[in-house]
């Protein structure tokens, strides 16, 4: 299958119902992955939208998900200490990781506090390891990648116009000048790393994201570098979890779903 062609849109009345559906989906994918391969590898998204998802997984799904067989990675990180309020790891730890029985050795933190960031990008690339052929879902590096979308169409820390969008060899790079606050350097998985996945799930909420989401969907199938989320591909399916506010500018046929 050609990368990125399987795309599904799920629209919900509110962020709460979107979050509940996403949690059920993550739990299902985790159990399926462990049955098939003995482990589950997930890439966590930063930002505030998935925080409710993480709290729900920690509370309602603590005894349901196969945490001891789960590997946790991060799609991006701000170059701040791990206890900083702007740290994606801090958010994930507070809302999820500190409440579930996942082995510390299976949590692969992006060390945003290390300098220079390029050194940490190299280290994290080694932790991920070499990527298998992109069009081979059984050999993809990650089972599930969670992503969000910014008002400018960025995802992870892949911003419009940044050289990271053109990276085709490395799996992790440093981003010196992010296009959205906080205006600190970032570390991010690249498009090839995100593509080495069996499934990508976007979670998007709020009317301030609607224009970007609409532009992303109008750019398919080729995508548009002005809206980096449109360039994300996967060896499997891409599922968009949207609340009605974020879905308001979708092409009319999609809004009716």
C-alpha cells in the first residue's frame, strides 16, 4: 500500500467525547499489538489537547492496557528541563506515566535540557534504531503515533518553512526557531520517523485549529509544506479525531460524517 492513502475522519460533539473515543482506540491498539508481536510501542504527542487522554488512560485504563509490555517514545520536546511546565515529558509524566506500571527503562525521554540539542537528537536517533522499509507495516518501528496540530498547521515540532521538513535521512533533528510559542529550541521526530508506524492518530480540538485542519485536508493527497501535518505519512492508516469546532472548515462531505 502506498504510504498515507488510508485516512479516516471521526468527528465528536466535544473534546470530552473525542478523548473517550481516543482512549478506547489506544487501548484496543495496545492489546492487538501485544497479541501480535509481544509489545506495544507508542509515540506521545505534546501540547494540551492530549492531556485529557493521558489522564483517562492513567485512571480508567490503568489495569486494562499492557503497560509492562509498552514502550513509550515522544514525538517532540521543548529544550527545557524535564520538570519545566513547558516540557512535554513533564506533562506526560504528571498526567500518565507516574500513575501506570510502565517500566522506567521502557520510557524513552527526549532530554531537552542537554546541550547542544543536536547531540540529544543523535542520541535519541540511536535509541530509536534504524528504520525498516517505510512501506512494510509488519516491520514499522512504532505501533501508534499520536500527534496534534497547531493553528499554523504544524505537528510535533515540524513547522512551516523549517529545514526539518526536508530531512529524509535522520530520524530526530533539532529545531532552532519554532514557529509557535514557547519560542525555545525543540527536538522533533522527522517525517521519515513518523512514517515508520503502523498507525497515526491526530487529536485536534478547538475553533482556532479549524482553518488549519481545513487547509490540511484540501491539500491531500500530496500535502502542502505550508501545513506540515499534511505531509505526515504512515505504513498503515491515519485517523483524525476531531471535535466539531476543529472540524468546522473541513470539506463539506467530511463534515457530514
